[in-house]
């Protein structure tokens, strides 16, 4: 099951119980896999065409009329092109719009630099009270999406479209606003988020274990609000945090974590992510290596960092 399969199936199931749920697409019903929703609920499915800013205005209007609109487009357009409309018409107006930004970061692959948002989380984190989630697999997407729709207020959902992988077990308990500990460890904690980086973090932890370094891995699927209690617990437990994200290290999960710890419990933080670069065309494998996001590159940086600190 791909992310878009679970996304659409979850919406269909929820829409059967709640007639307020409707979807809007910016000419991406095929790409986002939402055509099955339209087939079941044609009166609650709207393709607005390549007019993303207008889509958010429509979504805000539907929300003002008592609906729960889920509006989707590529992450680059969801963040950069619709930012003002989403900020004012949806968030400032205290509406209930769920905005989906698909194929974030290197997942955009052949769509290239113009369609490869490394800054969407940074933009969205600046909006007061906005909830931001970045599920790492289809299994966790289902419950997180359901909780996001039940949440009263705007939500930004950052997901790939065609991705397939399994991190969580079926029937897992995943809670909006609470990080999930995927692996225990006492030497350091890797705080990861999103489709590519949670899996790479788990691989890196295995590589580190072979070197005698035990790393805990936490999936911060909810980037905002951040689970401060869990973060603080593991900062105290391991004394060293590594952040891993498919996003600029400026303004994303790494920034959120360092901002929190610098005020509450300062510990060393190593940020793994995009460093002052734009996107480009390439395969996912090429882009992961090019931007130093692979498990092996993560492992090498962690080991080098610990050596320099004399650990």
C-alpha cells in the first residue's frame, strides 16, 4: 500500500461517517490517487485546476460553511504559492483547513529543483497554532490523518505520494503531538521525521551498534507541536541529540529541537539535513547521497562528531 492509497482510503472511510469531509485537488486527482474518493462522494470532491491559491480560498470558504476541507497539491505549491492565503484565509481566520503538501524534499526526484521544497516546514512553523505532521510510512499515516481531521484547526500534512515502506506494525498506537520511540539506546538519540529519514535513522542506528554505539531513534511525526517532554527525557538520558530531516536544517525539525533544548536543557545537537542548497533533478538514491542524507553518511558524521568531542 502506498501513502496515497492509505490517504484516500482513510478519507473515504471517515467521509462515510462525517458528511462535512470534502477534498480539493489542484489538478492532481490522478497523482494524489483521490479519484476513488470522487467516485464515492462526487458532490464532495473538487478539482480546482492549477490554481493553488484559489484552492485555499475555496477551502477556507467551505470551512466557514461548516465543512472539513482537505486540500492537496505538491509541497512546493502548498508552502510557497499558497502561503499568504493559507496564513490569512485559513489560519488567521481560525478556520479548519487541512493542507497536504506532497513529495517534499528529495522525494520530488525528477520534478527537479523548482518542485523540491526544502523550506516548507520552516514556512509553516512560523504560523501560530498550526499543526504540522510528517508521517514516515503508510501504517502510521492512517491514524495520524484521522487525528488531524478530528483536530479543530488547521493542519499541514507533509507526505510522499507513491512511497511504500513499513516502519510501524499494524494496529500501532500513534498519537498526534507525541513522538514515537522506535529504538532504545543510551549513547545518543536520533530524532527523525518523515518518509526517508526515519528509515535511514534506523539503519544508521544499526551501523552505529556495530561500532559499539547504541542510538535511540524517535519518530517525531508531529513537528509542531513538538513533544517537548519526550525530547527532554532523551536529552537527559543520552546527552546527545542528532536530528534527521529531508528539509533545510534551518527552520525545520533541527531548528525546533535546538530552540527547545537551548532554553530548557542544553546538550550537543548535530543536525542532518539540507545545508544552504536548492533542489535538482535526480533519482532518490542519487539525491540522498548528494545531500548527505544516507544512513552511512549519517553514521560517519556522528562518529566523526563524537571523536572531535572526545567521546
